[in-house]
């Protein structure tokens, strides 16, 4: 069953045509890798699929509902309720501790302060990052930042996890560990996972690969 | 599935003799024991035939690298036990002090296919995508293997070895795609 779908979407930044008519369909519970060379439009595609951006033409559907025509507030609500995102460059709030960063989506979702803090710590523990719970992002290593970012994306038990180069800056053993934790947690949650990566070894963890070239899906490799 | 994981290429430059001598540095062993240890401790390497173990031991004995140290009987038939000699030990350590020559696989099968696809069919696009899919599928199988519970450290490393090599091929395929216009020009002139 298709859970998430883009139909011939196009997106430009000024004169740069980042997406030139991409169509993809992602099934419920699938783990999909989006691969392609640098600048090919992977992050842009992920942002359009997750409702962070809207394409200029084409359509994006989630769970039988068109989402690219929703207003900003409705898309924000959808993201909070159903999606978790690990951004390419972490994007943690620098003034907050790791635990506070992880608790943030829960607080936004209307959960109590204490309960949110407890759940956040449990997720940091699952990500092997409880030891840095009280540190601020500026004090963390690349690997620790990524663990915290993954915990923040998973803390609400999202239906879909979007991860943009979640193991980007890591050496292989540490990267595999973070990826393993992410996929294991997603499996327990029953989440669908969309991972953007330029690393073939990361792509090999997915059920399926979508290759993006010059803003178009070049080959959907099963 | 195991039979598809052989990493035969890395053994082109080393002999069965060296492997058996290496295993005998621990203690004397009989031929069947050597076969079992070879297969268990070098996962991902093509299993050795018992006949080959036997023939190699005879050659090593003739060359003074191993000697018969007795017989063993564990329920089954009586087996000849071999021990390593001083010469044999010297040979192993000499071999371990060497390195494998970094192989310059300039004319790999993938490269040949790309060139011939351009010559005979005018395009390699289809081939590049199909080869990518095949390589990635293989990497998926190996990755799934790595994630099976109770995998040994040896098997994990052997699987990683295969994964890194397939990854190198995939990166080369992507480079080939990006340089295909230059190559096409060159072939047509
Ligand atoms: N906010 C933006 N403003 C202007 N141009 C942008 C913006 N975001 C992306 N682009 C451009 O769109 C194209 C696709 O960018 P995108 O970030 O989607 O690529 P990518 O495949 O994720 O690359 P990488 O692997 O390097 O992360 C690039 O040419 C990029 O410069
Ligand atoms: Mg990107």
C-alpha cells in the first residue's frame, strides 16, 4: 500500500531547477534509500516529501491526502503528528541541552514537561547517548550530534522517518551503529523510513533504491 | 548462500601451503582438523577440498616443512597428525613479513563491458544502471547477513571486505557514468 507519493513534482531555486518532474511512490513500512550525486536534488526531494517545502508543480500525497496544497500551519501539524526528520546538518537548537532538544517535539505536541523529559532520556539511552544528555550541541562530537538528532526524530514514534545523510560525517563503524539504531527503532515503531545518502553501504540497508540524477528519478532500482 | 560469498581473488597470491603451515603453528593437527579449521576460521573463503589438504601436507612433508608426529583416533578412522618443523615455521614468518601486491586491475570486466557497450551499442547507460542494481542487490544480501544474530567476528570482517569492494565498483560505475561523454568521443575518433 502506497503511503507517500510524489507525482511529477518540480521545484526551482531562482534559475536552478532542483527537481524536474520527479515521481516516486513509497509503501507503508518500506525502507527506501534516495541516492544520487551531490547537487542532484536529493535533499530537495526529501523536503518536498516531508512537507517542509512545497513543489511549484506536481502533487505530494500522504496517507491518501494531498499535502502540498495544505497551508503552512496544517503542514506543520502534520509533520509534528506523523513525521520525524533527521536533517543533513543536524539542526539542533544550540542553546538547549541534548535532552531538551530531544524533548522539544513532545513539548510542541502538547505533552507535559516532566513526561517529555523522561521519554527524551529514554530515547537518548536507546541511541547510546545518555551520557551527553546535559551537554549542549556545541560540546558534542559529530557522532554524538547525529545520535541526538536521530533520537529527536524518533521520539514521537512517527509514521515516517526522513533522514538526510544521517551517517554523513562518520567513519564506518560509528556510522553503521547510528544507522543500525535508527533502523532498529524504526522497525520497533513500525515506521516507514526514507534515507537520503550518497553512501552505497548505507543504501544497502534499504529495501529499495531511488536514484536521483539532475533533478529526476533516473531509475527506480528494486 | 555461503557459496556465493567466496573471496577467491585475494587468494591468488597466497598458497594453501602457507595457510596450513599457519594453522599448524598452534599445535600439531590432522588433515581433517586442518580442513575444518580452514573453513571455519576463514569464512567467506572458498572451502578447501580434503584431497587438496592431503596433497598439500604430502608436499610440505617432502619439503621438510611439516613432519608426522603421530596418529589420532576420535571415534572415526585413524588419522595422521602433522607438526610444523623449524623450516616450516621460518617459511610462515617469512611469508607473513611480505605484503600482497596492490593489484592494478586496470582491465576489469566492468571496464571492458562499458567500452564494448559504447562500441557495439552506442550507449552504456542501460548497462551501468543494470550493473548498479545487481551490485546493490548483492550488497543488500551481504548487509542482511551482517545483521543476522550470532555472526562471528571473522565472518563479519569477511563480509565487510566483500562490501567495500562492491562499493568501490559502484563508485567507479558512477564515475564512468559522469565521464561517459568523454569516453564516447574518444572511441568515435
Ligand atoms: N535553498 C536553496 N536555495 C538555492 N538553491 C538551492 C537551495 N537548496 C538547494 N538548492 C540547489 O538545488 C540543487 C539541488 O540541491 P540539493 O540540496 O537538493 O542537492 P543534494 O542532492 O541534496 O546534494 P548533496 O548530496 O550535496 O547534499 C543544487 O543545485 C542546489 O544548489
Ligand atoms: Mg543534500
